[in-house]
C-alpha cells in the first residue's frame, strides 16, 4: 500500500489515483437504431487502432488490449524522479439507449510506466525534503528494483475517443444504408474525410 501511495504521488501531476473509478466516457448519438451494425462498426474501427481483448454484443461492450507508445519527457515531477518514457492506452466501448436513440460511448485510458526503482528514489527524496538523493543512492535503489514494472493511470485521451466515435458513427451509417467503404480506405481515413467535409461546410 505504501508503494502504491508513492506511485500516486509520483504521477499526480498528470492525474489522480481516483481516475480508475470514474471512466471518462465520450458520448455520441448514432445515426442508426441497428445495434448490430453499430457494434460491428465499433469492432472494425477499434481493431484498426488496437488489438481487441474482449467483446460482447449481449452487453454491448468492447475492451482492447493496452497499446504501448512513446512520448517525449516534459520535465514534470514524474520525469525528474525517473518515470519511464513509455505510455500505453486502452480503449473501451459501450452502447445504451436514450429513448429510441442508440448512444455509443468510448473512453481511451492513458497509463504511464513507472518503476519501483523510481518510487524508491521518490521515497528517499521525501525523507530529506525535496532534494533528490545523490547518484550513489539512486544507483543502489535502481539496481535493487529496476526489474519491477508498474503502470499507473494518468488520465484519458478524450481527443482520440472523439475521433473513434466519429469513425464508428460514419461506418455504422454506411453499413445501415448498405454502403461500402471505398477500396483501400480504412475506417480512420473515412473518419478523417468526414471531418474534413464537415469543416468545409462550416
């Protein structure tokens, strides 16, 4: 519990530890009442970006496997205290009704890699004020704990979630109307084209 507490402090500059309890859903009304078409569209769009971990049409939910990516360090407290530069994101999809309208929800959870060695350095720093321990102490703790890896939730990628929703809505509309995606065009490209056309019309 102590280690978890320090990890939360380590990454609290980006988000709090309570983020896991309240998923940050982005919502959008779908252009069709056909739940099967919406669910199939969601699977297709998410599979173009992530690897599917679990899906259930009965519950109307899809969960992806975490996708690891790199992000530049920005000089935050977590950077200074040794958190890794690797991040990962996991997408979740769900659908329900608002009257007769099907509402699709997407959330993209962000996590950042943190090592137990980084936590040990943070603990040592906390014992002596805000100053970090010397190089020798940092090397000792890193050597003892470097093999341990921890992923901490740090927030949600709302922008990506909205892009996925737009792609799902467009694909569901096309499927419901019996349209096919142009050959060679991915769901992501279709969503980009839809946004471009919308921007030109504004």
